[in-house]
C-alpha cells in the first residue's frame, strides 16, 4: 500500500482525535496522579475533567508514536507537504481530500496544466514530481505557482498552496490577489546564521514591535531596516526580548497581522524570508531573544489567497475548519480550525516547528487563546473566576489538547523557548506544565491591567484613584502561574483609542513638549503619571514586562493602517522616532526612565523574585509601598502632597539608598529627593509578632516622598561597599550616566559590524568595570 508520508514507523493516517475505534489509550494508572490538583486543591471537584483531557493528550501522543514516529517527527510535515527537493526533482504534495481532480500551474509551465496533473492517494493527499531539466530545477526559484483543483460541482478553482513558504502580490494592481512563490534560493543567496541564540532570560522584558510600521516615514518598513535601525534602540533601552507582530503573511494590512492567509510564509511587504533571518540573527547578536506573535486561533476568511480557499464543499473531517457556524467566528469574520483533525494537527504543529527551525525564533506569543479554549470563544462572557466557567461542556477539549501538544513540542525541541498565552479568561492551569495536567504555557498576558488604566484615565479624576484597587489589580494573578504585565499594548494605540500619553496630555503633546518653555500643569502631570503607571505595572504586575513600540517615550496619536476610510494613507502607520531623538523635546525623559527601570531589573532582578509584599496602600495619602525582591518601592500618587519623613516598612534591617527616582532631573523631574542620603532602619514592634510591626514589617526607615513620584530603595551590602562602590544606587547617578550616554550607545549599536556584535560587545562601561572587579575578587554578581 502506498503511503502519503514515508517515515520510519508506518504510514500516515487521517482521522479525527475522537476516533472511538482507537485502541491506543492511556491507562487508568497514568491518570491517578494529576500534579496540578496538588498545586491548587480547589480544582479537585473538576478532577474528572482533567483526567479526560490528560487522557486525550496521552492517547494522541501514543497515536503519533505508533503511526508517525512521535510528536517531533509528526511536526516535520513541511519536509513532505508543499514543495520539497527530492532526488532528481521537486515534489509537491497537498492535502485536499474533497478535490475531484488537481493540477499544478505556474510560471514554469506557462499556467498550462495539461502535463502537470496530480495523483491522489487514499488519505486525500495529491502529489506530483517535477523532474529537473539539464541540471536545473523544473520550477525556478522565486517563480509563481498555484494549486488548481476541481470540487464537487465540477468547477475548477486556483488556490495558493497551503504550505507555501512565500507569497507575493503585484503592488501596482489595486486589490490584486496574492500568488504563491516557490522559494528555494541557491546557497549564494540563502542567509547563513552567524550568531547563536542568547540564553533564556530569567524574566522577559519584552519589546512588542510591528516591523511594517516601524519606519519614521509614512511607508512599510523592511526587515533589514528594522534590524539596522530599530533593534539597537531596543537593546539600548535594556529590553532582552523582541516580540514581532504580523510575521505570517496576511493579505489585509489593516488586520494587524491577525487574519493570516499563508501560515508558512513571511509577510512579503517587509521583505523575503532571507531578510527576516537577517533580522533575527542581528537580534541574537545583540543578546535579544525573538518571539513570534503566532495566530493559530483562527484564519483569514479570504478564499482566493487564504487557507479558507481549500474549504470547498467538504465535510469537517476533510477540511482545515469546522463546518457551519462552528467553523466561523462572527466577531472576527474568520474561520475556526478543527483541532480534532489529524492533518490540521500536522499543519499547525509543523508550522510551529518551521518557525523555530528555519528562522530561529526563540518562542511564541499565542494570539486569541481565549477563543480557542471555549466553544463560545469568550463572546459576551464576563469571567468571574468561578471554576465552573473553565471546566464544563463549554470547554473545547480538542483545542486544549492541541495547545498541550504545541507546548510539549516547542519545549521538547527548544527547551529554552518562551511561550506566552493571550488569554483574558484566566483559565487555571494555563501556565502550568503539561506533565502536571496543565496546558504548558510559560506565561500568560495580564490583560486586566491595561483595561484598568484606561478606565482610570477615562473615568476618574486623580483624587478618585484607589490605591487598594490599583494594587489589587496588579497582584491579582494565580499563584505559581507567571504573567507578563503591560500598561498598554497595540490594542490601546489602534485607531479610535489613545495611548496613555495621549490620554494624559492630548493636544498639549503638540505644543507643550519643548524643554525651551516651562512645562504646563498638564504636561507635568502627564509625564509624571506616564512614568509611574508604566513602572508600577512592571514592578508589581507580573514576572515579565511588555511595552509596545513607541510607548516607552510616550508616542502621541494612534495607529491608523491604510484603509478606505483614510484614503489608504500611511501617515499614522509609522513611529515618530525623531520625537525622542530631538534633544530639546520632553519625550526623551520618558524614554530615559524606561531605560532606567529596565536597567534596574538587570541590576537587581526583581521581576524574577517570588518575594512580593505590598505593605501599605494608604487611600488618604495616595501612597503604595511594597517590596519586590529586596528592593523597597514607594509610589506617591497624590496630586499635591509631599511627605517628608514618611515611614515605610521593610523586611531586612540595615542601610538603604535610592536606586531609582522618577523625580530626578534627567527624567524630567524636579530633583527633590536626595540621592546621597543614607536611610538607616529601626526595628518595629516586638520581634516575631507581626501585628505589632509597621504594616506587618519588622523594620522601617523614613523617606522623602514628593507628589506624583516613585522612588526605589536598595539595601546596601556594607561588606562590599569598598569593593563595588554604590552600584546603581547612589541616587540615580550611575543610572543617569548610562541614560545620558544612551544616544552614543545607540549609534554604536546601529553601526556595529554584524560579525562583531554580540552580548559582550554591547556591555556599557559600568558592566565592563564590574566584570573586571569580579575577576579580581572572584565574586559572581547577580547580573550573571
């Protein structure tokens, strides 16, 4: 019997996961212990649900082992499907079980399918081999190709191959359809990676970016321009991770990349696959991990240039998508995958491996996970946290199993991968390992936080801000499941809404941002609160942090992609880097503070610390005091009151100094806090009796807390004072020196030779000096 997929162990099969005839099952003994129930005993009433989905996952893994050689082998579908070089020619395979006939057409045969008819096997896979001619490939590199097939009513249709690795469109023709492109460059044109992946950061500080709109000019930016001009900015601001949006091809630019048409193809607007590899390699050279915003929750509804075009009169078993209403997302106008289908699993899992293996991505941010987890897709659902909302007949177990398989695959082939889920529902176990019965993500997005800030900015005056509510929102996350916090992302910047800076300062951003004139009260308030909002979100909101491109310096205005409503203009589909580069504009202050707060985590890794204690949320004073790691944070949100000798609690006794001060002159503040002051602690209450302490803290020290400022204090290690000096912490002096040198460092990074750029190349003077001291003393700092 001829198989559609030649592998080491048997032939491929095409069946749904729910095949009741399968005899490959997990044993009851394997279901006895589900680790997540020990982590959260409150899940015990839903043990049967967990047993069911864990069994489904285990059964599927065993089926892969029996029929495909295992999960990792199964996810190499791109080595067989689509176009691949095999001995003596190019073989093209396509899964289209409902097609009656099929042909391959393209530039190579003058779009005449007479001699290139395809054959179908018993699994619904069509194939054809195009032999080499005189030593040359039968299909030239970079030439157009399409899959032509006849469906049940006898009509022939042309579609882009589902596994195509590149797709392009004629830019001179309005609304022209995309064409599939055979991409197999000669070795002389194929990009060769020069740099290894950087190590996984203990806490990701993520810079979310859209390559196309990263130019300062009103046009689509390229991968190479982003690599050369924007990556150095990201590194200079001390981010350790880049998250790229809109990488997979999408025919409608204004979809922000979320209506994917071609899952294995890079977006041709910004360049070709080799250009994207150049970008990722340069990021690695700068010590930056690169995450991809992957969209497996739905697919574009487009027929002529998208995967939806294969869904012609097919049953659910024969399609990438569910049939009828089940296969359509009414709010997104897109198609929904049938995660129970064998070939859909092959397609999606292979897609993940493709981006990791071929382009060296370091992980993914999964978009629209809430839509995947539930049959209702989260539409008109206000999740309250009741566990019955997560574990019921509304749960899409097929999708849950797919996500478990996806996370297992990613971490098996790349143990240092970072995988983030965009989920608004808060499903328990989403961020726990698959081995415990969890879904396996490393982090989830803390999506309630930006909503809270926007609500405050829209609906509350400063005096109405609740310290308890702010603190509660920032700390409201599941124990043992890590979160990525963010104050605002691209969602808050898309046309129709405003960035935080624009909410705070609005029209005065056009007239009041020059340092050559005195700041207005609106601008003073705006810059102060912009720093505080972003920093408290970072410091208290999660185990990682995310910022969207431009928000670090308070980018004004919104994002408006070319569309009919704006005359297809690119005017607001860009980033105005000149605002932060212009020395006399106040945007530089917000950018400098962003750089400094990232540097603070680099010096004193508080994001990765499990020690997080909010000791005071004083509603009258409008002050929040908390500890993260061994740092003490004091946020004064009061619009007028400055407190001198304000007592703050802490854990460890000793001497404290300022590590970071938002009121420093270099951050656009007034310089009211003394940075050369030693703060000595005093014991509070009876040792070992928390209720007698100050806010349940055994020690305290007194500080100056000006209105609308945040100040961080670090405990001085007096045994090392003579060796290490004051580190980051003698006020902002060390931090400030690095911030002032930011432009110089950025220019050095931007002009650096790729072959010589690496994580050690970009160390600042501070870090080089510390490395030298470490060699002399034999000490290892926390930076390492």
